[in-house]
């Protein structure tokens, strides 16, 4: 007879007759009408040894469950320590963290803790950089190239204009972001407190009156002097700037600050520009500009003088601004052993970079030479 028709309770009670009350297996089998083979099988399954084995099995299962839970809790405790600073980062940073720790912890567990989907991680592994990221990387290379060509002084606006000229289609905000990510920034200077008060010159008034934006070239020029430090001593630089385009049209460098210094710069300006009408030449009240030779040169060449108020640099702001750019972008970043080294470097800045390459904010981000050429084309088209 098959033992399958006996209920569990019947089997357990039959086993207790043997284990608890002391009956033999044969006696219980004959009384209950079952085979001894079946009774032995029931004793093995429901007897005390089986119960003890079941308890031990349950205990082992509980231990395994607790060990698994302990491992999970430990991972959850340790992963935030390893991923400190990653939880708020972009998704690609989280994917990179999972990639570097996937041999230590399960991928799905890491994805769950970092709140990303496993399918996204595996898609990222097939193509770690998106199309946008690859384009940003290419643009970053161009940005660094233009920044280095500018002498490491350009900001994002001028670099954006350079990119636009070679046909790159991107916004200035994107250029700013890529420069910030690459650690590239414009060369910025410093400001010193200036005195705004001053007294006008008795002979030469301030005719310019801070009108720094003439309508055409060769209407108003500005001139000034600065000094450059070298190991041999000071090198003095005088420049003449056309206020229309901010182009340096005349310059002179000497070891002494005399009237010849400023006259040579003005002579170069007259020779290069050959003005056909009277030009207003504005300067400060330095002794070189108040000398008789300076006044005589102005009269002989049909030029009109104008002078700032004493001690007021704002009346000659364009020349002061040029000197600030020169020192910020070139001089303060170099050490000149000799005056000749300084002359060569300043010549390179003025004639090879500033006039022909450097974009100027007042020229619609064109260089002085390009701005004048653009003005000439407009006149020809009229």
C-alpha cells in the first residue's frame, strides 16, 4: 500500500509510537497495517534526528541570511566613503566610478546606490563619450590654440570671435564654460587709485575733453611715456596712438627720457600717416611735452596741441590703457637682461601682435589694422 494516502499527522503520530512510547517498528507496523519499510522512512523523515537536522539547517540558513545582510550593510556603509563627491556629480562621473569599482561590488548594487540605471551604464561602456562631449573636446583644443596665439591673454569673448571667423558655430557661453573647465582664463591686471583733480595748462588747454572716439582716422592722436625695467636700467617708451582705431602709429624707445624721445615717436607718426588736415595731438603736462621743441614741431607740421589737467590720467585714458595692456600682457611676464631684449620684445608686441592681431573691445573686436581697413571699405562702397 502506498504511503502517499496517509496524512502528515498520521505519519508523525506513528513515529511517536516508536520514539516516545517505545514500541518496536514491527509491532507498530502490524498494528497500523503499514510496511516496516514505510515506517522506517517515516522515522527518518519525522524522527528526532530529522528534527534536529532540520533545526540545524534552519540555523545555517539564518546564518547565511545574516551574513548576506551584513555584507550588504557593510557595502552600503563603505560605498558612500569611496564615492564621496560623486553623488552630486554628472552621470558620466558616476558611470566612471562604477567602472572603476565594478570588480569589487556588483554593478546593479552600485547603480542602485548612485541612483543610475544599469542599462545606462552598459550603454556608456560601449561609448564612454557622447557626441557632444567629443565636440567639446575638439573645441577645447581650438580654444587653447587661439589662447596661446594671443600670448595667453585673451578672454572668452575674443576667442569666441576667433572661432566664429574660422567657421565654428558655438555660443560665447559655451566657450566660457570650456575655458573654465580647461583652467584657461584671460590675463587680468590691477587698478590703482587715481587722482581726478588737476589744473589745466596755462598755454595749451584740454581741447580733447575726453572725446576718445573720432569718426575717422588722423583726427585725434594721443601720446604718453612709460618706463620698462631691465637689468641694465630703465628703458623709456613713448607712443602715439590714433584714437579712431587705437592703433600705435608712432613709438620710440631710449635709455633717457628727453624731448627727443617724444619727438621721434611723433615724427614716426607723421611719416607713417601723412595727415592732410590738422590733427589734434593730446598729451599730459610732462616737461617733454611743454618744451619749445615740441611746440615748434606741432606748428611746423600743422598739428594742434592738447593737454590733460595736471595729475589727471583720465584725460589721457587711451594711452594709459595701452600701457596697462602692454605691461599686463607682456612686460610683467618677462625679465629683460638688457635694454635691447626689452626693445625687441616691445617691438614684437606693438607691431606683430597689438596692431595687426589683438582684438580690441572698442573696435567691435577687430584689430586696429583690420578696423581701419574695414572703415576704408565702407567709404569705398558709399
